């Protein structure tokens, strides 16, 4: 009897990618709220945060490649990145999402549709 619940091999990589993208977004953009911090501190802090991003990203890709192609994994990661970044930019940076951002996100989502559709 397993102590941990078994998640779908299709779902687990997505959950790990969501977590990794939260860390990645803070590593890359979180410092923009603290522009007076010295750049060397920002770089070191970002590296520290990125370590945790890699601890989720690498297993997500390793597990995900069992059920997704590499191109599909990259597409999933990009869609998650945009979704996480949209929430981050509004909630952490106080920026607004404009109509042209939504159109661009929709076009990228359309590209994901084609990535996962087999027309052949």
C-alpha cells in the first residue's frame, strides 16, 4: 500500500511545471519590485530561487517525456509560464493586463492547440 497518492503521468509534470514556473518568475522578475537593491544581491538571490525552480523543472521534464514529446513539454511550459506571469505581473508588480496582451496569449494558446492536434 502506497502512502502517497498516485497522480496521472499526464498531470504530475504539469503540476511540477506550475511550481517551477512560480519559482522561475520570482527569480527572473521578483527583484523588479526592489530596484534599489544592489545588483550582486539580486543576482545571488535569483540564483538561490532558481535552484528550487530546477528541482521541479528537471523532474517535470524527465517524467513528462514519458507521455509527452519534447515539443509538447516545451509548449506546456510556455503556456504555464504565460499564465503564471500574467498573475504575477498583476499581483506582485501591480501592472495591468491589456487587450493586446490577451490577444497575444490567445494566439499562443492557439499554437498549443496545433501542437497537440494530430491532423495526419
